[in-house]
C-alpha cells in the first residue's frame, strides 16, 4: 500500500484511509482509498475505491473527507497540466458508487493541484489546491454537483473546511494559507469574507505556516501552524483555536503545542 494513512477520515462506524502513491490498474502512483466499517470491537475492510480512469501520478487519496454515506477524495495529479480534482462516492446497500464525474476545477492550463485538501459537510464540498482559490460545490435538485459561488472566491489558499451555521442558516468556508486563515459566509450565491472574525494571531511569525491545516465544527475553527519554533532550531508546531463569536486563543490560553 503506497503511503497508506497519508489521509484519514471517520464518520460514525466508517473509516476511510488514503494510499495516494499506490500503484493501481497498471498505473504508477495512481492511488487508492480503503474503507473500513466497525463490527463490534473490530474494523472490517469494506471496499477499495479508486479513480474511474486511473492515470500515472494521479495521487488519488491525497486527501479524504467523509459525511454519512458520502466520501470525497482528492487527486491533485488528475488531468492535463496537473490541474487536479476530486471524486465523490456514495454508499448504497454497503456498496460504494461513483457520485458523478470528477469535480471540474475550471482551471486553465496552470498547475493548480486541486485535491490537496477536501472537505464535506451535508451537501456542500470544498476542494483546495496549491495556494489557489478554492472550489466549492453543492448538490442540486437533480443530484448533480454544481459550482457554488466560484467567481466570488479570489483568495488563494491550501487548506479548506466547510460547515453550516444553524443560527444564521449560512454555509461557512474556512480557507488556510499564506500564514493566515480566512472565513467566508455564503450569501446570495456569493462567498463574502467575514473580516470581523480574528483569524490572525500575534503568536505566529512569517514562515510558521499558520493555516496549513484547518477544521471547523460547532462554531470553532482550528488551525495548524506546524512550523512554529519554541526557541530552538527545529520547528515544534502549534494549533490555535478560534471561535466565530470573535474570541481568539493566544499563547498560554487555548493554543496547543
């Protein structure tokens, strides 16, 4: 298994594990994803997932995210010029089926490597690449995955996370990269940045990679800063927690190292 465990996700009694450098269908480093389900105290193998038309160096499984019976898989080497993309699957009667064609990033001929990061919540998915504007999709009434406000997202980033604000009935996108974390709310088919939320911290410096990884749930945003130092030469890393009401953690408060 090639780099088995490079990406993981869990929801309920299901675990998905990415192996993005695994050789598959005669293709080098095409990648695979393995699904396991809980059976008592054991985790049983359920199915192996792979791209419908695997290619060399597609790196399918670089990122994964799971919500109920739907999984999204990032494949940053997909397509010409390594534009990248993502594939969705849906489980029906214990079998995983392709949920539409690979998500199109809409990138021209540049290397976007979309699929470096992915996330799913309810019927919203986000796909991040190499410091490029993320792509967000929603499932429409025909059960097709369609773009959701792409043109309003112009800020580049790498890490993505999505959630839903029950109080305001808005979808939320978290974008990490450039040593910052940005929060966007979806309103009137546009993503609008919430500049009132403090998503920069006085406790990280340039080069700390603040926002290299992000997550969101129940109003809390978590951001990784893996290159922070603690006085030594080697990075030790930290994790910061922010809430969407404006409170931000600081050194000695709710940051983790």
